[in-house]
C-alpha cells in the first residue's frame, strides 16, 4: 500500500471508531409528528321559509286556521333553537288582477324574522290575504316568479340568503295547475340550484287535502298528485304532509317547525376533525354540557356536533350564537 493509501485507511478507521460516527447514518423512520391547532367555528343556522297560500274562494276557513295556529309554528324556533329565519307569504294567483300575485310577497312588512316586533300578529295578517284569487290555483309558477331576478332585486328583496336553507310550505285544497312550470322535478331542481346544488338545503311541507282523504273537501275533487310528488322529493316518508282538516292541525303544524329545526338548526358540521375531549361548546357566555338531550354530542360519521332537543335557549338574548372550540389534529408531511 502506498503512502496515500495508508493515510486514507487511517482516516476511515478513526472516523469509524469515533463516538460521533452514528450521526453519519440516517435515523430510523418514525411516523410524522402530530401537531395540535386550536380551532373555533361559529354556528349561525339560517332558514328562508316561504308559505305558498291558496287564495281562491274555498280557502277562507283554512287561511284563518293557519293564522290562528301560526304562533305554535314560530314558537318552536325560539324555544328549541337559535334559528335565524325569514318568513314570507305568496299566493297561488300567478296572473292577478288582485295583489298579491305573480310571486309578490304579501303584507307590510313583507318579510318577518326572529327580530320582528309582533311578528306572529304580522304573519297572521299576511296569511289572511283573502279569497279573491284565481280559481286556477298555481302552486309552482308563483315560486319561480318569487325568485325571479326582477322580484329578488325589487319587491322581494332581502329574503333569499346564500347561506340559508330554503323551505317551501304549501297551504291549499287543490292540485297544482301551473302552466309555465308544471313538473314537480323541475321545481325541485330549480330550488336546489338556488342553493348551489346542495339538496340538503331544500325542504318542503304541505297542509293539503292528501290523496285518499275523504273527510275534507277538495277543490274540484282532484287528488294533489303533482303537489304530493314534489313534497316526497324532500321527504319520501310523507311525514311532511298534513291534512287541512286534521283536528290536531296546530300541533302538527308545530311538528313541521320541529322538523325544520332538526334539519337546519341542530347539527354543526365541523371543517376539521377534532380531538373530541377538547371540544367546548359555548352559547354566548354559557357553556353547554356534553349531554345528548341538554347539551351536545359528537357524531364522528358526520364530523358534526349535535345540539340536544332540551337545551334552554332562553338563557341568552335572542340573536346569541353558538361557538364551538376544539383542538384539531394535523400531521407533518413526509
């Protein structure tokens, strides 16, 4: 071995024997480190509720029955939820000559929300719109008219909100007689498109004279086939259908409101997966307990917080929101 070779051999030998030699090798693989981020999300559930009310000659009693019971409907929202709602009323008269027609909201104010003073009395007045409307009841056409660009920018401005669920409630004793838009599936697609394609944000209900009911007078004796078809697109079980002549009308109308709360105002979808033990749910200054009925529970399959049916929402002023705080876990990339 020449002189240069001997020198190189000695250098390598010294390095190999050094206590620092292990640092020259890659460390064994370990899983990425978990890093915890604090996350917070505000829950502000919104619903835009449109009543489509038959104002033909046979509807006097039914309009007054709805007006009498409307308080049972709205009370569910402030007793059982923090729902931020708009409620408006249109008629089934698409052509006039008596207002409201053509999808125009009835009343003054035309839109009632959870901050409207005397809202129930105003709604009752808006609902009792009279019975001078067309005998050709159109349930579908006026909805298209109500949500036309012209009406949304003018007469009906301020109702439809991008981040709100959209609910349609029919009050009629007749079948739909729309001419421009007679197909239930087209109406459903129109409403879903208004909500950015999110089918979960469209609900519907009907106080009607359902097919097969014989103890309630039906206008022209036609089964409401198209109306029922549309209603079953948002609830195939038919639980969203109520008979106009049901002796328990008021309570069942309130059940519609309870169902709206269940869909719109009881589930907080989280944007990130939480560390469950870190979750803290605040209603204003009040911390809600981890309790299925009186507080909150976590649904891992939906990555969502469920708010209980028996939470006392009266402990904070109207308009108070729910805030969810939690630690979200993420991992370093490889």
